[in-house]
């Protein structure tokens, strides 16, 4: 089997590498876009305006309470009805961003709420406006809680993108399907893809850990 | 309602409750310009809440808080911001900003509030750091400062706003004993410079030596009020006598 794996990898290496590339960019881009969207959802959820915070809560509940695969199907089917020219990959990317945004919003909210309330009180007592307090006092401290958790979210996304192979969009699991259908060997390409996933996630979690330690070095 | 007396802050029939528990039961008093007032009392008596109502960090449930003739309880949140800039506050746990250097801790509020340019704010901040003996620490982050240094930094962070009154909420309670003195010294100097000061504290020596007036609070009310001699040496209520005995013998 190991011999077969080496043979397959040397023959179809470029297919796997292309799959790796698609998996990485899909995960990173979707988490980055989700982070931007997530900030607004988190702020909405913490808002004192009831309507706004209920809408945000609802959004988070719906996204976290339904399967990712269902969401992928939903956007893949629904978006082309509104935008006929939209490509599969854009539909999938949007679905991934929407899915990640709900989780990222909770990460951001938790990060903001973990900042010592005394920090806000001090800033309030100095007569700073709500907006400045958020931008200059709370957020710079919250980001130290948020960034490592975002790293973890990228790791989760790397694994989640495998579901997108249902739509044959070229990430790692699609690479597996391609190689499997040409060679009629299943376990070997599957193991190769598994090793690539493992390499990705282990490397990333190490990096996340280092980032976390560096961010904390300055304080406390 | 507006009356401009000699007072800086006047509190009228102030009431506050948390979850049905009455913490302030109608407190009345005023602080005159240049006066140093100490608020004493057992924990949970409402003294910190009273202080925090004075700059509307806590919203009172009843009564009024006048600041130089303006009823703060009648204002919208956006309007209160202007007045808070004139009311400095120092917290038990310092609440210095950990992501900013000592200098930036002092300059951030006046600069972000658009009250001073960055250059002038830095000049003033340097002079203030000089005054508390921390000029050489200007570029240090608060992690590198001791508790006493952090609290002194927190005091000048408020002073740069040139407040009309300074509120101190147990400023030495979280400090190691050997650092209490350096913070009290800064407060003493501040009092001598004519600043109007309200302090919630357990430092009886400081209260006796520096205050013009002492308030003893118990269970949401002011039980005793007078000069340090009146309150400490001619204590009228058994509750206050009991409290002083415990604190002084501790």
C-alpha cells in the first residue's frame, strides 16, 4: 500500500497540490471575509437596540443550528436563481463565509467581553465617546483574545471545506475523487489526502500557539 | 433646576438599588470647592456606589446629582460625557490601559477627545510623569510597573484633563502595604494644591490627617458627618464606634 501511495503521489502530485491550494485559499479567504462580517454581527448582537441584537442572535442560531452541507446546498441552489451567471465556486465561497461568520461573530463577542470591564469604566470616566472607547481601548485588547481563536477557526474551515467536494470545486477531497476515479484505487489517495490535511492542521495549530504566546508576551 | 452655589458636586436624596436590594436609601450631601471629603464605612454600605453615581458611572434610581449647577441625572448619555471630563476618577484596581505605554495612557483621552493636540498632550504628560517621579518610565507598558506606580499613573491620567474634582474609589486597597505610602503622598500633594477630592478609603490615618470632612456610611445612609475630630473623637453612633474599633485594631 505504501508503495502504491508513493507511486500515486509521484504520478498525480500536481492534482493533490492543486487540491491543497484550493483548500487553503478557500479556508483562509472565507475566514478573513467572515471576520469582517463577524465584527458587524458581533456588534449587532451586543447592541442595546433589541431589534438589532435579536436579528444577530437569530442569524447565529440558524447558521450554527443547521448542517454545513445543507447550507452549501442551499446557497449553491439559491444563488444562481438570483444571479444566473454566478459560478459554483463563488456560491460555495459565499456559503463558507456565511457559515464561518456566525462562529467568528461569537469568537469576536467573547473576545470583547473578556476585556476587563474596568477598562471601559476608566475610559468612560475620562469622558471618551463610546466609539473611541471601542476603537482605542476595548478592541486593541480584545484582538489578543480573538486572533488565536481565528487561527483555530481556519483549522476548522480546512476540514469543513472537504464538504464542498460534493460540488466538485477542486479542493483536496475533490482531488481524491479525481485520482480515485482514474486509478480505481481508493484507500491510497484517501490516505495521501488525509496526511496532507494532518500536515496542514498540525502546522497551523503550532503557528496559532506561537502567535498566542507572542501576543501575551507584552502584557500581564 | 439649577443653582450655582459654592459646591462642586451636590447629591440630593440619591437612591440606587440592585435587584431589589436598596444600596443607597436617599443620600444628601455636597462637596465645596477645594474641600477634601473622606467616605468611610463597612463594605457593602454603599460608599463605592455613591462615588460611582457622582460621575454617572452608575445611573441612580432616584434623586439628583448636581455638578456645578447642572443636574446630571436629567442629561442624556451623550451630554454627560462633557461633564465626566471635569470629574476625574481613580479606581481600586487602577484600570490603566495595558496595551498603551505610560505616556500614551495619559495622552489618549485628551487627544481622542479633541481637547489637546498630541504635542501639547505629550508635553503635559511628561510634566505629570515628572511630578510623580515616573518620567523614566514613560515608554514602559504597565506590566513593567509596580502596583503603586500604576496607581500613580492612573491619578495623573485623570489630572491631565484638569478636572474640577477627583474621586478616589479605595485607591490603596489593592496595593501591597509598602506601596500605599507613595500613592497617599501623591494624594496629599494633590489635596495641598487645592484640588477638590472625594475619597472612599479604609486608611484612617490619611482620613484624619488630610480630610476637611469625614462621612460615615452605614447601610445606604450617611450616619455621621463632620470634621475628622468630630467623627473620630466624638463619635455619636454606636455603629460608627464599633466600625472604628474594628478597623483601628485590625
